[in-house]
């Protein structure tokens, strides 16, 4: 799964937590029913004029009055000076199309002001005492936030976002471990927990030396829960793949859905090998690509922890000819 898709999926799964983190007063006015997401909403990207699909547009309902509202979320890899004007363009078009009030939220992964703030865009003339237009939007800037402070928060979404924040005195291996330790005892739904683990595995990628440090830390007795949680991570991916296969079976065939689940597992295995050894030899990559069922992939994940090199993952009779 691409990183932008993973980011959107995380925010969809923990959408109300995003509102609690960024706009708590607004979140307190909403019904706790699941939001409905409006897919494939395209608008003209002002001022460039190119059609663009907005990142997230969710329909929520105000508690008491039952009035529907829209929340528009844009995720930017790096803060840009013209983002306020772009959000204003989206705001005007969304309002015209749906005739509902819209709350805009901007998430900056890098750059910009750290933490939660309010962005303001003013338009006017020097001859007028007040601006003719004032546009306000909520901003969450991840860069510069302290990971330890967000890991101390009660919201699981904050634990995931901490993986992208300033790690302070922690090494990258320690940051990954602290994030997983926070997730470990959480008693949330299994698929949500798997999503959080997959997020940490995807965004805290370790080099060979960092991975060696991480493995040393994992062997400590107080990290037993994280160690066991990682061992079952691939099992959960398998279950998710099978569930998706069954869900898609009616429309596209169970076999194709299961194949997509196995394909995602292969990608995860290759990522694990690269983290562990700093690269994936061609012969090993070919071996993983040839696997068509979940069981050998799960065996490979367990073996990755035990071998000294990526080549050791190949059968002995094949390694003799390398």
C-alpha cells in the first residue's frame, strides 16, 4: 500500500480522534455515529486549474440538531506557502456543491508550525479598515512535535503520528519500540491494532545497524509483549487478506481476492528483509515473488529473525549454486 493511501486509511479509521486532536470543541458537538466518506470528490485545484481529488471529505452530524456537516482534510508532505489559498478554493467549491457547512483541516507532515494551530487567510484592500474576506482553517503540523509527548496521550491515533515526530534522545530503533509498546496493551479492535502496527512498520524503517539495535532491544524481558505482537503481525495480515478476498468474492471471485491478500503479504516480507539486512538479493526477491500461498510467507517472517544473512533464506541446495 502506498504511503499516501496508508495515511488516508489511518485518518479514516481514527477520524473522530483526529477531530479530538485538532478541533476538540467541534468534535464535542458531533454525534458519535460513524462518519460517511465521500469518495472520488474532484475539484479544480486553484490557482493552477488542474482537477484534483481531495484527500478526505467526511459527512458528520451535529448532535442535538441532527444537521449534517462536512469535514475536509488535506494531507501535505511538506508545508507550502500557498496552501491557505488552495484550501479556500476547495472550501468554496465544496460549499457550492453540497450546500453544507465545511470544516477545513490541513495536516503538514514536514515543515510549517508544529502542533495544532489556526491558519488564517485574509483578503482586502488598504482603503478598507477590515479585510473583505477572512478564511480560517485548522492545522496539524507533525514536524517539531515531541514523539514522547504524543505517546503519552490516550488516543491511539496520536501514537501512530508520533512515529513521524521528533524522537528527542531516542534512536530510531527506540522510537519504533516505544510506539509498539504503546500499542501492545491497547484493547481496541483487532483490525485497528493491525493497522497501527502496519503504520509503524511502514514509517519507521530501520537501516541494518538500527535494525540490529532494535533486535537487541526486543530480546529484553520487558519487551516480550512487543516481541510476541510482531510474531503475530503476519498472521493478522493473512487474515485481513483472506477477509478482503471473501468480501470481494461476490463481485470479482474469491481466488482473485485471496491473491491480492498474498501479494500484500509478499510486499511486507520484502520490506522486512530489507529492514533486517539492508537490501534484498535478486535470488531472494525471486523466491518471494514465486510464493502464491500465505503459509510459506509466514514461515519466512519467522526465519528472518533467526538467520545471519538474506541468502540464508534460500534452500541450501540452491545456495550452493550462487
